[in-house]
C-alpha cells in the first residue's frame, strides 16, 4: 500500500480483523451464503442467531432486512401461506433502520403482503408512501401497477383502465399494465358489457398484435362477442385465430 510503512499496514490489517470479529463478518457471510443458495430456513436460523450474538454489529441493518426476506420466501412456498412472521420482521426492520438501502424494497413488500391479505387501506397507503417518498424508485412501476390492480379488484373498472393507460403512456412495454387492460376487458365480457369489452380488446389487438397472438383466449372472447352480434364473418376469423372450433356458423352471404 503506497504511502504506508510496514508497521502502519500491520496496524491497519489488525484493526480490520478486529473490526470484522467484533461485527460478526464471518457469521454474516455464512448466513448470506445460505440465503444466496436458496436455503432460506438455514439462512433465517443463522440470521436470528446473529442478532443475539452481535447486538451492536454494524451489519444489523442488513441482517434484519435479510431475515425478513428469508422468512417471506419460506412462507411464500407454503400451500396456505400466512405472512404474519415475515410481515412483523419487515415492519421491525423498517422502524429500526429507515435509512437502510433495503428500506424501499421492504416498504413495497409490506404493502404487497397487505394487498394479498385484503388490507386494502394499508396497502394503498404504503404504495402511495413509496411513490411520494422516492419518486425515482425502481419499484414505483410495480406500485403503480398494484394500485391500478386494486381499483380493478374493487370494481372501479374505468378508474383502473385510466390508471393502466397512464402507466403505458410512460412505459409502453409494461407487461403488467397490458395484462391489466385485457383483464378489464375480460371483466366487462363477464358482465356481458360486450360493446365496451370489444372496444378494449380490439384496441389492444391493434397495439399489441404479437402479445395477442400468444394469447388465443383473447381471440376466442372477441369471436364470442362477434358471434353474439351475428357478425359471423369476423367471428369466424377470430375463432380460427384462437384455434378453437367455435359454434356452428350459418352460411355467410
């Protein structure tokens, strides 16, 4: 190391080793390795032990967030997931380390959990909090899609449609927003609001022809609408594109 005497270098090395030992660097790396390997139960166990063994460690901010994420991934794989433990862990990490680089991700995870378990008010509040507190966040597109999806689940289809359209104006290739648009059309179809459903389906087919061709069920629904309107020529075309036989057609004039 240029500019340092051998003695100074030895002192720096000793200090670095003492710092690592004091803060549990090696144990942190062991837990991190288990997490990276996908062994989340082992990672969660090691991370929990780390908190007790190194209560003053400078890595605690990482540890708390990592433990919450490990617990989330354990629960996510369960057939009937109950996220109480991971939710509590995320909330604790957020309270204790609000300046952590993992804070934004954890805030999104808490909002998502609330959304999944039906706590709409809490989810919406946290989605909006994330949008407001960090306008440049990498997670904001997910937040906007989630808020639009919440509107759709609440039956506010016009509001949801406008929200997804707003997302697509800024991010034309946003897959979640495209899927949301088609889901709205599908819900209108289920309500037998065929004119509005057809308008959205056809607009989507013009804008995203390649995506439509990968989703034959959309062609099938368009065909069903045309068939109900006795426009058999267009219905036949879309039934053919859906690879479904469709109902028997009268002869076209």
